[in-house]
C-alpha cells in the first residue's frame, strides 16, 4: 500500500497567518509623588472625621457641633484615595 504524503503543520500555519501576534505594551509606572498624595488624602479624610467628633470647633462651618456634611467630606476623601490606590503601578 502506498504511503500518503504528510503535510507540514508549521508551513501550513505560516501560510494562513494574517497578522503576527503582538505583545501588549507594558503600562507606565506611576509618578513617584502619586502614592504619597493618595495615601495622604486617605489619612486627611480620617483626620477630618476624627476632628468632626472629638473637636468640632477646629473645623470651619460647624458652629461647635458635629456636622454630617463634614462626615461626608471625610468619607469622600477616603473613597477618592481608595480609588486612587487601585491605579498605582
């Protein structure tokens, strides 16, 4: 019985390849100042919340009382800082 010719699989792959495989570019590293600013923003948010409850006379626009607006500002600062930490490379 005669043998059939076997096809070369490497040559077949080259024949039908439309584009070469491209490597994804590496993301650029964050600037050196980015991480301290983000962590400082989170820390400042914590300080604002603590001052709101312990010593409200220090904060402006509180009239010597705890203020829910100041609480929301502190939580927003912490939230923005947390979102910023997810972008550190």
